[in-house]
């Protein structure tokens, strides 16, 4: 089956207290929406973004490979109605992963495992969940005796024996086209007249569909970005993940908690990075280098065996074996 990625970005929230759309706020060098789209790109042959309240602002910011459509709010509100707006852009021989533009922490591996669970035979529907220490206020995933999803329980609908459940619904799903289409064409609203995908999961379960539950790699992956505090926590989580990736590849970070690394940065083995360094998008550092405190490198290439100290470098090339700094600012002409 083909894979289609559907990113929902039609909502309107202002807990960021910002004059711009939430999905355009920056997270480790990219917007929330761009981060989500780039994570899914290697996994999906087509990416569709559903726009709504901030369509005029978000449309020009979409990556060029993304298709888009507009949710018509006169037909109803909610994630299920947003998904219905994208149905005409989907192929029948596909499975569709549905996520949101404010979930940038999800890893490619979590998405991959979700997609692999939907084989079109045993499972035609799956969702991601996370086990957390404090599930209060979140939708819980209730399992059946086989470990499949029985239903999704909203906080105000929990039965007494379900209140201790620590598995929360991340709000990311995968369906085969046929099951998704049938669910959307027969959906009903909740008591607040909102159409949720989670309610369609409940109905599918009651009709006997097997629904696979896939745990995310790390509980923090499923966290939505709602406030600036969430944005700060997500930044810390992703930077830690990037630092861990470098250390696992043979790079020494003397103080990972005080080192900032963006997603596509590459560093060669046996390089030593001191605290207080900022490595931004497009930066490539060779092997056996030393980056002393106070370095900020953006789209910069550092050759093997170079020593760099208290240097700001943008769109620059630092030759192998050279020593740069302290108190140096390199620009594009330094190539």
C-alpha cells in the first residue's frame, strides 16, 4: 500500500499569546509545521496539510512537496471534519497516517512502527500511545484482553477502574483508506457538536475492528505544543536527542546539558565540544576537531583537526588543521 501523511493544522489557539500561527513558531531551527513534515517525508509518498483559521499565513510557509486543502467550518468542527476535507486528495490503495502540526517531537521510528502495524489484513487501524506518570486530564487508551484498543476514554467519561490507567492517547492514527472513508462518512458529533477522530476509533472498536496500539519511543514524544512553556520543554527534549546522537557516533560533549545542537548537524568522531557551543542548521564539523566555549556555527564547514574558539561563523568554511579565534566573526566571504 501507498502511504499518505496527513497533517492537521486548521485549529485556532492563542495560549502562545502570539500574533502569528502556532505552527510557525521555531523549534530547533525549523517551524513546528516544517519539523513535522520533514519527519514524515521519508515515510510517505504524499503529504497533505489541512489548513483553516490561519490558512493565509500558513500556506506560503508550506514545504514545496506538500499538498494542502482548507477545512470548511460551516460543515462542523473537529479533527474528523478536518480529515474529511482531505479525503478527495487520497488514493484508495493507501494507508493514511494522521498527525498534527503541533507534535514535532515524534520520532521517525515511532511513525514507522505505527505504519508497519497497519497491514490491511490483521489490522486496518492503529494509534500511538504513551505511558506517563501523570495521565490526569488526558484521554486514556483502554485495552482489551489481547492488548488491542477497546476504546479511548475521555477524562470526563472514565469509569472508576480506568482512572489509574497510565496509557494516554497521543492523537496520532493510521487507517487504511477504506476504513477511514467509511468512518468519516458515518461519523457523529460528541455532546459539544465536535467531530473527533478518537470517537471514530471508539465506534470502530464497538463494531469489532481490531485496533493496534503502538507505544512511542519516549513518552515526551507525544506532547502537543500549546504554550511557550511546552515549546521550551520540546526544545530541550530534541536538543538532548541530538546531543545523544552525536555522542553515540563518537563525539565527545563535555557538558551535553549546555550544548545546543540542531537536527541536521554532522560532527566527525573524536571531535571534542566544550560547553556553551551552538551548532545550527547546515553545519558540518570534521574529525578530531576541538570547539572551545563560545562558538556559534551556522551553515559552516569545519575541516578535520581544526581548533575553533569563541567564534561566530555563518556560511563559512574553516580549513583543515587551522586555528580560529578567539573573538572572530566569519561571514560568507570566508570560504
